[in-house]
């Protein structure tokens, strides 16, 4: 049996105590994976990026998702 836990706040004392308890159980093997964090963007940054990307698509610098799907179908 396998379980995956996603813990948002690993500094919470309750989380730390819980994890120590789980690790202490002789029938549990804990495998810790380091999760990559990605830079977040504000709502304004996301909107600005979408506007730039739309213009790049219109200028032919990028292709839309629909165009990509059509190209993949032809492979």
C-alpha cells in the first residue's frame, strides 16, 4: 500500500510532530521527495504575459494550441 501526502506548510509544529510520529512506526517506510518550486506570478503579470503571447501569435512568432494539435495529427 502506498500513500502520498502533500503538505503545504512543513514548518507547522503539528505537521512536524505528525511526520515524526509516522517515521517512528516500524511498518512505515518514508520516502521524501524534494518538490521543485516554481516562481509565482501576480495576476497583473499573468495578464501582461497573456497579452504579449497573443501578440506574438498574431505576429506569427508562436502558434496557438489548436495549430499545435493540428500539426501533431499530421505526424
